[in-house]
C-alpha cells in the first residue's frame, strides 16, 4: 500500500508561515526551516512585549506626572499620596494626559490636594 501524505495541507501550512515572514532579510523569508524559526521567535517576542508595553507606559506616565508635579512644588510620591488620602479617583494615564495637554486642569488638581 502506498504511503499517504497530505501534501495539500503540508504546503498550505508552509505557505501560511512563509507569508508571515515576508519582509525579512535573505533566507529568513524563504528558507523553510529558517523562516519557521524566525516566525516562532517573533511570536515569542510579541507575547513578551505585550507585557512590557504596559510596563513602559506606566513608567512614562509616572515620569510625566512627576515633572508636572515638581513645577508646582511637589514631587511624585507626595502628590500621589495626597491624591490617595483624598480619594481622588484619577489614574496615572489620565493624570499624565492632563499634565501634558491641559496644564491648567492639572494645576487645579495639585492645588486641590495641597
């Protein structure tokens, strides 16, 4: 009995991965084993960096809030501590956006917690 291989499915599987590696350099886009490794490594980086993106943005927001708070005579930890004491429900993302795009509103918040 001849060996039965599903070449249609195999080719489709390979084409799917080779399509994803389009734009890579040299053999990384068209040599099957290299392209497959590249693709899998890329997925690993994508998963890792979805987590790191959240970390990086939080760090950016904290830096912006600290810079804006220092212009009004407070540092970041004092400002956030007083916000927590007074139960102000603004998160870091909103505070950083106010500090960048609406300094008067941020100044009003700083004056209200002083």
